C-alpha cells in the first residue's frame, strides 16, 4: 500500500508540473508510462509535444477525449500502438474537434488492426474516407460512435455493412445518413450482431428505417431515433408489432412528428 501510494503521489506531482518534467517522460518504464498516460489524459494534459513519450506498442487504450491539443501531428505518433483496442477522440466541447483530419485518420487505421471501440463524437473533419479505411482495416470493431460527424453519409454505412461483422453498437446521430444507409446496415454482415443503434436528429431517416432495423436486427435492445422529422406514428405501430416478452428493450427513445 505504501509503495502504491508513493507512486500515485509521484504521478500526481508529475501531472502538476508537467511543463517542467515533460522531458523525463520518455525514460519512464512502460508500466509507469501507461499510468501516467491515463492520468494526464483525464486532466487534458496530453498534447502533440508529449504524446509520443507516453504511448508504446503495448498501449491498448488511448483516451484523448479531454485532450483538445492533440492534432494530426500527435495522433500520427500512435502508429506505434499496434495493440490498440480502444480509441476515444470524442470532442469534449460543443464546438467539436477540428484538429484531426479525415486524411490523417484514414492513413493511421491500418496500424490498429485490433481496434474494437472507436469514439469520434463531433469530430467535424471526419468523412466517409476515414470511416471506410477504419472498417476495412479494423475487423474486430464492436462499438463505433460517429455522432455529430456531419460529413458522414450512407457511404460509411455501406462500408460498415460490408466489413464490421462483429459490430454491436453504432451511433450515427446528427450525421447525413438516409434510409438507404440504414437499410444497408440492417441487412449487412453486422445485422445479426447489432444491439444498439442511435440515430437521433437524422433528418433524412424515416419510418422505413425503423421497420428494416426491427426486421433484420433481432438482437437490438437499444434504439434511439428522437428528433427525426420524417418519423411518424407508423413507427409506433411498427414497434408495437415487433416488441413483446420475447424481445425486451433496454432503451427506446423517439419523437413522432
């Protein structure tokens, strides 16, 4: 306990004085680098100048959701993370993240073959090109958050439907997807594994998307489609016909217009 407490105190002191001690990060043992990365990430202190000193080929989780000073330059250093399982680039502020380009992300995806969780909420520069590269190279993908990626269209869902046979959860809220893309997703290779679909505020999604998801994705327990202006009372009728004791829902949220 005493040793553990001493390490925690030392890491906290390092975090408080990171501007003075940044040059020492690279010499830390891998185990301490990992703990330091976790602490600095939570405090939003990981940036382009220090990220390469903290990550290594055993890094499995890279959470940069609080770190808005990481750009293409810093993220490129993560090519060393060949065992990465989770990448969190969710934007912490309403303004979104505009420091990570789609071109950069697409070029990095081949270096992360073991990725299972990718969170890109409000990454405003991410496009279909990046998502296509991601799903083609990361075949273990289980959770994908594209909420607020306003340039993402049906092309991304077509790619997901073709490659992501283990996908369990997807969030496409506030994207440019349409009924066509949702149908591709439902009848594609991930249809049998999908448990959660979030597509709130998708202005081109209608009742037909709800029908096709319920028809083909038999494992769905979470379905969120509030704020979709083309949804009518027909979706409520469809939900009633599909739901029952044998098909319980954990979360169901919608708005009828």
